[in-house]
């Protein structure tokens, strides 16, 4: 039987169970879930968590295929400074930053807005930055079949800033490259472009 969904798109049974779980967490923390400020917090938290992990229900390759166009252009296409927000799977705390993506077309280009959407699909899951980097790279490579893909992600992790080592200024950088970007010259051009201020 299909579950009923509410106005947030969350199946009612899932929302009810998650709300109960957050209610229990508040109690275990020593809080009173019945006080005015917390009355609706369990439900809000459940809806927020479903939103922050909605990438599980989305198909990144289908998003790219929906806006692929035949084109002879064969120079580097770079989309940089794409904001991303994700949740660390180890502590369920946010990490956030920017992604820089490039590809070299091989007969097809893609609508530019689709690259940030692909990033959101994978970021809206429980993640580690290393896997997120690889998933975005392989999705673009497998769908567009370009001559190469490059990605660099720079992010700050709240699990390092708010707890643990509590280092406020640390920045984690991950990168991955396929095809032509494995050549030093092409990779250097990409890194130069994302490091420059062209605007």
C-alpha cells in the first residue's frame, strides 16, 4: 500500500516515526519536549532531515540527460564557485563550501544549471567529502562521455569546528580528474582558471 504524503512530500508514516524519534532524543538530552519552544521541534527536525537528504530520491544522470545537446564545441567548460551543503555521515553535522567543475565536450554539452543540480543530488545525502567528489565526477563522465572531467571541492566541516579538534579555520580540499585532465597542461589550465578572478 502506498504511503500518504503531506505538504512537505514526506510520507506520513516516515514523518510520524522520525518525529517520535526526535521527541525521544530531546527527552534523553534532559529537555522538555512539551515546553512552548520545543512543541513543534521534533516535526520540524524530521522535515529538515528529509530535505537535507532528499538526494537519495533523485537521479543525477537523468538530470544531465534532460539537457544534453549536440554541439561541436571541444574546449574546456568551467563552472566554478558552486555552493554546496552536505551532512557528514559520521556525526550528522554539516560541511559546506564550493565546488569547481570542468569538462571537455565530446559531441555533447549540457545545460549549465544541471551541473549545480547534480552536485546538490549527491550533497543532499549523508556523505564524506572524498566520496562526494568521486560521485560527481563519475556521474558527469558516465553520462556526457566527455574527453575529461575535473572537480575540486573546498569545504569546512562543522565536525572539526564545533567538536573534536575544534579548529575553526581548517579547509579540506579534494580533487579528481579523468581523461584529458590527467595531463599536466590541461589540469594546470583548469586550476589556473578556478584560482583566477575573471569577473
